[in-house]
């Protein structure tokens, strides 16, 4: 972990970003195990560190791109979440000499795998120093499979997302696309992401999924009727939602495709680097659009 953190900081520094480490300590923290059944767990004490790189713009308005930098026990974590960290280093290089109106923040969160415990610890510092108006969280973005029947569909998904489910089935459940999960406040961000991903990776390369729980009345009812909706909040974007910050999660849907999720076989040879290159380029293009252009 220390070697990975050192490498990440070195890559960011080389690209000219201002980096910092934000250690934290938690006592009596409720989370989950990072092995076996991933059952609920209580931790007497936890130490972690969130890593940050900043490229200052002309204002304190900020866009954050984040990915967690931990993995589960006994898994190399190439896709979950080494692919996201690789994207953060490449985005830093791509934006190194781009003049920005808004500040751009890259963040690597700790302790995501045991209950999204790290990112909430960074939010007070973020909101004190910057006006974070949007976030894009990269979570398992490196695995695709264009063979039929490689994408599974969660229970109840068809009722909530009939149009998206039809698209998946018409394409014979090929696992060759990226999901963009968002709430209504992040619509401008997700629309830009969708446009950029489609332009770079093709018309069938992205599905947008709005979390129905952000609808005040219907959301409470759905939370009781469809427990599978918790799958839409299984990463650090949920911490930003809880803080009222518009956020989008980009994901290859993790355990709903492929057999390497949280296993010792999540190795670098399973990553589709051309797909990862395209998603990374699309995120960088989205940042340029949102952080450079002056609103009309």
C-alpha cells in the first residue's frame, strides 16, 4: 500500500500538480469485512490516508475526480481499483498544461472496501478549502467482455430502468459498456460524460442510470421494496451524495460482469487497456469542458 501511494504521488508530482496526504484515525467504526462473506464488522481502530493532487484554476470552484486506492484481502485489485488509479495519473498528465478556470482535484480514497470509510474523512477539508460543485468517481472501469451473455442484470433493474434493460437485452447482454450512476443534481455532469464517452468509444459504450432514491416520496418506498438499489451506492460517490455534492460514478458494474471481482484473479492481464484509454480520455475531456469553459 505504501509503495502504491508513493508511486501515485510521484506520478502526480511529475505532472506538476500540488500533492498532499491526509491521514486519519477512526475508532469504533462500523463497516464490513474485506474477505469471505463481506459481512458487517465493527473495528476498534482504523488508520488510513487519503491522497490529493490539485491543479489550481482562476477560482476556488472545483471539480473532483476520485478513485479508491485500497483493495480487498488477497486480491491484486487490478480492476478494483488499480484501473481507476491509472486513470487518475493519466488525467494528471493530460491536463498538466491546460489553463483552467475552475480548480481540478484528483483524490485517492482509502478504506472504501470496508464500508466507504475514507472519503467522508476528506470531505471536511475539501469543503473548507474549495467550492466543490461536482465529482466523478472511477470505480472498476477496466474490464469489458463483448461476448453475448456476459452481463448480468440485478433483480428489479428492469422495473426501474426499462429502457436501459431493453438496450442491454437487444445487444444480447454484452458486457462492453460503462455505467454512469448519478442523481438529478449531477445531470449536467452526466450529460457531458455521456457525450464524451460516446464520441470516443461509440454509441453503445455508456448507459446512464439515475438513482431513484433521490426522488423524495418515491425513493423511500423503493428503498423498502427493492433492496437491490443499494448496489447504486456502493462506492465513494455515496459520500458526496450524502454531503449534497453532485456526483457521478463510472463503473463497469463490477460483480455483475466477469468472474474476477474481489478475487485473486483480478490481475493486470484482465484489463482491457484500449477500453480504459477511451474512458480516461472521455473523463479528461469532460473536465476540460466543465472546468475551462465560461458559463453563458
